[in-house]
């Protein structure tokens, strides 16, 4: 799997806002503007799982009561694993609008009236990345992890998003590779290499579930050379092809298999601290 | 991202404990940070509370280098205007704390994390009192992030998350609390964290995990001389070992718990009841009866019916018809209520042991009626009670009799005797409950 630049797709009518968002994290993102919802949709379809999309929820929304474009709801339904951030003024009277956006699955909100500086916007964008996936992994009932185990899993998600290797994971946690291996053992997680492999497959599985993606586009989006490379990666941990995995509910199947492997490592009598 | 796993700073703290950063969201809390506040609080008040929370989280999670340039120069003025517009000048209870939290938007050198933590805790207290647990949890977390080395604030997040049923978050904050408390040697907080965790795991049925935490709480309380915490841990370990069928260990924990208990400890009647019920289940009827007779003088109205029912069971086990009749008649005189459900099940057990099947059936009928008539008050019965069918009771008693000699070994008779003697002595010496008249 190759490391790829993380796209930041922006759909906002205000040039000043676009500039602010672009300037917020030039080192972390490769920003691209979309001119309308249709263009944004086609770009999201080929974007890697690490991509972040920033939209004005009222873009071309007309005179709707809550001033949220129907195209945004459609985008969220078609690509539920995509990380979509809304950028709008959060004035006191915006309560219903903010709440509806959250309920629809918006990952984060950039409050244009408050988040005016680069560090503030950067933090909003970084906190939104792969949020849904991270939550799913860290809160699954079958996953009885200690606080330490959760920290490793969170950092692993981030490492995989950046196309990193186990040594990068160790570095992000401030450990040596051997300390990371020991922590994984004590937290009853697979070894770092296996953990990274699993998360890559789970990320690909999440994209496979999006109705807007083809198998090939998932392979390319995840940094593989194509659908054959994706097939080989999935086969390393699961007895399915990408199509079979999609038919069974890709994310659910892959994450269940991952949880089963983690559960098989559990030692109930161990002092897990 | 700031390093919340900061290393120890004093010479005393030489061990290199790393504390994982706390998870701030749950699977059931999708969407932007603090979204649950918008669910709890509607209208402009919800929006300004949400914005205040998010500004604080932004500041807490920013690096030291980023903090001075996090907000623009007009941010504080705009927030104050919004607060005035929404909360007015009529002394809204959130006006003070939200105004204090707004200072995070001002000059970085004037931000006082202790003041901000106090303000966030105040909002959390208000939300708890207003029945808004999700808002309380969010602000409690914000307070704990302002002072990330403070184990007491971490403990308060653990408790709020646990009370909200957010177990995964509670467990993560438990680990953080233990790490922070160990780092600064705040052993009272350390013990409380283990007690809270053990209670939570016990309530969820994760008994091995509960036992581990009770054991940790006991050992540290023992080392630091925290008598009430030590007594409580021993009592809970006795209950867990009884559930697990490890009789020898249970008997020893019963003795240790009784020795650790002071006559004035409010948990004494509950320990006496737990021990008496365990003795009954194991056929130690004589010891149980001694305990129950002493206990009856000490228990409040809620537990009294259960004690009388257990007395009927013990009398039945000893073959004492008169004692059984006496207890049953006493139960008849109590006003009916759901707290009598387990008491009548106890009478049924006593009747079966006396071979009075028809009396047992009648007692069970009453138990069932009372159970259906109202919800059961959790404080009105002990942890070994129940209202099963007649056949189930017979099977239980037969299994209990067979198991006395077989399952789990014979137990430690001398420890059990010592526990009984000590508890009877404590109960006879202790104060009467508030709702019972003094004999004099």
C-alpha cells in the first residue's frame, strides 16, 4: 500500500472561507475546490478513506426552511464512511440547523464565526478524520479493551490513514517498536504488523459498503494498484473476494472477523494493566 | 496534539508510567464534538452552551504553541455579546460559569485553567441537577481536560459516565484516574476509582473484573489504613466468593470484613444480612439465626421484612416449628408491600424444610402476588433473595444440602464462627436505626 496525499475537497461559495481552510493545514492536506454538488460527488467517489470534505451546507439550497441542501443529505447517504465537515456561522439561532447536521452524520463543524484562525480550523479538520470508523472500532461491544488498548487502536487508525507502517505507529505513541509489541500483548491486541493489516482491510471494507464506489475505485482509493492488489490484501485475513465481502456487508464482516481474532487473544485471568 | 501522557515531573515519581489520552466520544455520540449538548438543550441556550464547550475543548487539546493564536482578537467580545443576548441580565444560573469559560477566548496569558475547570464543573453540576446527564458528562470532561493531571476530576468523569451508562468511556477514564492518582500518590482517589470500577463491573455481571478491582481497592486501602474502604472491599469480596462457590475464601473474607467493621458503620446491617443469607444457603441455620436475631434490632424498615423471612427459613432449617410460626405471624402483621416478596419466599423455604409443603405453596403465592402488585424496591431485599416456584425452591434446597458437603469444599468453620461472633457483638453494641424506637 502506497502512502498518498490526503485530499481536502472544498465546496464553499465564499472565496475568503476557501482560502482560510486551504491555509489551515497545508502540510496535512492537498486542497481541491469543487464548483458544485455534482462535481463534489464524483470526487468523493474516487477519494481515499483519509479524504476530508468541507462543504457549505446551504450551498445552492434555495429557500429551504433549515437552509440545508438536499444534495448534502444525498451525499451523506451515498458515502456514509466519508468524512464530511460543515462550515457555517453558528449563531445562537442556528440550533436546529446544527442539530440536524449532526444527526445526518456530519463529522465535524467549522464555526466560521469563531474558528477564524489557522490553528482552530486545523484542529477541527484533524478531529474529523475517519471519526465514524474510529468510534466503531473503539466502542464495539465485543471489544473489551483497556484504556491502553484503546489508545493503541486510535493511533493505529491514524497511522493507517497516513499509509504508515508499524514503526510509524510506535513513533506516534512515543515508544520503541519492542515496547509497542509488549503493549499490544498486554492489551490483548494482535501484534502491530497484523493490527495495521487488519485496519487497512477494514478501511477498504468501509468503502466497499458505500453504494457510490466500485471495487476498482476502492482499490485505487485505498492506495492499492487496483482491484487485484485489494483482493490479495483482503485474502491475507479473510476468505473472501472483494465482491463476496461486499455481498455479505463488507464492514460488518471484516470488523466481526477482526473482533473475533481479538477475542481469541483475550485472557480473562490476566491482570490487564 | 498535546501530550496528555506527560511523564512524571518530580523526583519521587521515577516510574515511567504513560497514561493514554482519554477518549472523548462514544459510539452512541456521533457527529461534531459536543453534539449531545444540542440534544439536551434546545434553542439559543443550547447553541451558546455548545459553543462554550467546543471553545474550551479546542483550547485544552491545542498545543502550547498554538494556544496564543487559537482565537482572533474579537472572539471574546462576540461571545460575551451572545451570552448577554441569550442569558440576559436576570441572573441565569449558567451566566457566571459560561462567562468564566468565555475567558478562554481572550488573551492566552490570562487564561487560568483552574478557574476554567471550576466553571465547567459548575455547568456539569447544573446539568446533573437539571436531569441532563449527557451535557453533564461533556462539561465534566472539559473540566478534566483543563487540568489533565488532576485525578479527582478524572474520577468525576468516570462517575458521570458510569451513571450515564457510558461504560466504555467510564472504563477509559477509570484507567486514566488510576494512572494519575498513582503518579501523585492520591491514594484515596486511587481506592475510590477501584471501588467505582468494581461496582460498575459487578453491576454489569463481569464478576472476575469486579473481583480484581475489589482486590486492588482492598490491598491499597489496607496499606494506607483506609478502614471504611477496606471493610467495604472485604464485604464485597465475601459476596463475590460466595457467588463463585469458593467457600473457604468466602468464610475468611466474612471474618476479615466483620473484624474491619466498626459498630457505627452504616454498612454493618447489610454485611450482617449478607452473611446470614450466605449461612442459610449453606445450611448453617444456627449461626444464621443468631445473626438474624441481632440484626432485627438494627435494621431499618426496608430490610426488616427480609430479616423476618430469613428467620422463618432458619427456624425451619433447625426444625423449630414455634420459631417458624412466630416469624410467619410477625410477617403477617407487616403492611403488605413489594419488600415482602423475598420475605415470603424465605417463609416458603422454612416451610419446605419443616416438610409443610402446603404452607410453602401458600407463602409462595403471597410472594408472587406481592411481586406482581408493585415494583420491587432494590433496598428492600438482600442479594441472596428471590421469589421462585415451589419446584425450584425444592431443587435449590436439595442442591444446597448436597452441596454443603461437596461443591466448593467445606469452608473454614473457625473463620465462619469468628465472623458470626464478631457480627453479633457489633450488632448488639451498635446504634439503633432512625426509624426504630429505643428500647428504653
